[in-house]
C-alpha cells in the first residue's frame, strides 16, 4: 500500500497526534504528498483526540477523511465511533490491552495488538502509540522501517532527542509482533 487515508484515535495523552505527525513526516521524507489534521477535545489528558493523515502519490485535495482506509484505535470509544466508517477491505489496528471487544465487521482486515501491555513489559510505558504504528506498518506496508524512522527523527524535538531510540524500539516491537 503506497497511499493511505488514516484516522488515529484515542484519549488525550496517548500520543495520538504525535503518532499522526510521525506518519505524516515519514510521507514527506518519502517524497509523497501528505496532510495532517488534528482534532481534540478541550482537555489535555483524558479527553478525546484524533487526527487524520492522508498519504498519497497525488496532491491531497482535502484533509477531511469521511471513510479511512486505515483506523488506529487506542480506546474503545474510538473503535465504537470509527469502525463502521472504514472502507471495505481497509485495516483496523487496535490496542487490545485497552479495548474489551473484537471488531464486529468481517469485510476489513483486523489487527489487534496488546500495545499498552507490550510497551509496559518492554519498559516503554508511554509508547503504546508507536507500538500500534509499528503493527500498522507491518499490516499495510505503507512505509519501511527506515522511512518511519526518518519521520520520527523529524518529529522528535532536539530537547527530547534521547527519546528517539525508545520510539524506534517501540515501532520495531509492534512491527515484529505476531498475534
């Protein structure tokens, strides 16, 4: 999959907007056309957060995604809200550590991953978002690990450069996960 219309969704504080930014910057580094549109409630942590990312070989006409090809859901309310909007034969990647139900649709590709649990066990507590991104990359082939790493390098500010390697570890953890 070279192109994708992606919705990432979860609670504020889960790194949803950051994960979307990494995916968008990876597209820029891979010389693709991209858009990134964040959306969040008034609360910084605990409120809802989602973002839309479009990655394309063609100019992006609109950042609004009514029907994504890919859904990354980090909590149950997000899965409940966006599951039925995913295109037929699209992808749903979700954190099965935090979502207590399975995807009901049979016409999409489903990838549950216990991202929060895996991150915690690996000492990467706040990086479940990157674990899920890794699983999405493996499932869709949207980017190589090298391309997403370039997106990470652009997204992590110099003041937090020490976190770059941990983010790469988290992505690899998700990429290598076998259900």
